[in-house]
C-alpha cells in the first residue's frame, strides 16, 4: 500500500527576496536552517513504463512534423539509462541513433538537460569530456514526474541543436503533463539512511580556483554551496525548491527579482528558465551585500560590471513528505 501523503504547507501569498547590504556574514550561517534526519526511511519511487516511452516518442514525432524537422532520432531511456524505445525519421544520418541514446542517458543519469554540459564545456570545463558514456550535446532532457526523474529523452539529427532540444522537450512534456503513463502499480521501496555528517573544509587556493571558473564547492541532497562567477547577464531563473542565499565577494551587478517570466519553460527537475522578467524590481548589488531569494521567486542578472564573484548557498525544500532518491 502506498504511503499516505500529507498536504504541503501553504505558502504565503507573497514572498519577497531579502537584501542585507554590506554585512559581514559567515557563509556557514546560511546552512544553519538545513536539517537532516538520521532515521532510516522508506520512499516510494515511480517508474516509466513502455506506454509512457512510446507516448513521449509520439509527441516528439508530432512536433517534428509540425515544425518541418528534416530528420531526427528520438530515444527514451529509463531512470537507469537503459534504452526503452527508439524511433528514426527517414533521412536521418546513421550515427544519430547512437548520439540520441547518449544524450538521453546523460540527461537522466546527471538529472540535468545536456545543454548545461555543452555550455559548461564551451566555457572551458573540457575535463568533463573524459567521463565514460558522457554525451554533452544539446538535445537531452530528463523526464520528471511527481518531482522524480523517471527517465530521459534524447534527440539527434534535426535541423539544429536547438531543434533537437525542442523535440526532446515536446516528448518530455507529454509525460510531465500526464502522469498516468507512469507505472506505479508495483512501488519500488528503497531504504535511505543519512550518513553521519562531517564538516567540509575547503582551502583558500581551492576556493580561488573555483571562483576562477564558477564551480560548486559542495552539493548534497539537502543543500548546495557554489563559488559563482559571472561576467555577463543571464537568463531569468526560477528554482521551485532551492532558496538562493547569495553573498557578494567582489564586483557589482544589477539583479532583477519578482515579476513574471512570460516564456518560462522547465529545463530540468525543479528548474525553470526564460529570456526575461516582466514587472520585476531592479537592485544594484556589490561587494559585501547579501541577498536571500526564496524558492519560486523569479530572478535575473541583467547587467554585470567586470567580474562578479559570489557565494551561493542553496537550502533545498522537500517537495512533499517523502524523500526522493538522490
């Protein structure tokens, strides 16, 4: 019998970012509110069935026909990266099948769209290309149902990398909008225990190296700590579970918060992006400032002066009363 669910606590009608200007703040303080449990717990995990895989491919094929895609191979894998279904449009180059499977597998095993990795490598993180079975090419999307990654879809051979991604998104959305195709008749129960927590010490030279590239310092199931670097404006972002606790180390920028993102679309589990914010409030931030952006609040860096270096701590809220497999 499935574990009973409890209702999610209602959020306040309006939640605004908090700005603490020119304060001396220890980053450890941002983690004080993050709590863990040492008790063994049982979670229920959804799984993707063959009907769901076929529905994702059908949706991607329909999108291809409506948008005159000259070719394409669509592959769907399960949560372990194992191929479930594949369809090849006439005229697609032969290697497209291998590439599409690789994109789908990369998206599901890393729980991120493959665009993230191609852009990261283009910025200089070339060491990632040495990872076995890794296909860092745009066109792979994780399939998320009930805040769980249940599979992935990859597309190769359309008119462009962006069209590959659009076909993959069309397939993924067909399932994310219709959870009926996710087979939960035989729940998989997984024992999940929290290991004893240990302090993490990062030497100054490693922190400096992280800021030089903009890299995570630590990522766990409950929180993340990033040494972020920005030299140009970015996309509008909405984190549905992560709260951003930002402390500016150096540089300055204009940060817009609130408002709406008219072209918002999901790019991964609990992550939404768009090109701009409408109706938000602009803030000039600089060295020593702290900003707390609650989950669900749109935000966007619209201007950057020089190099902006900032710590970001991301406490992650639980989506419901069950833990997810990480």
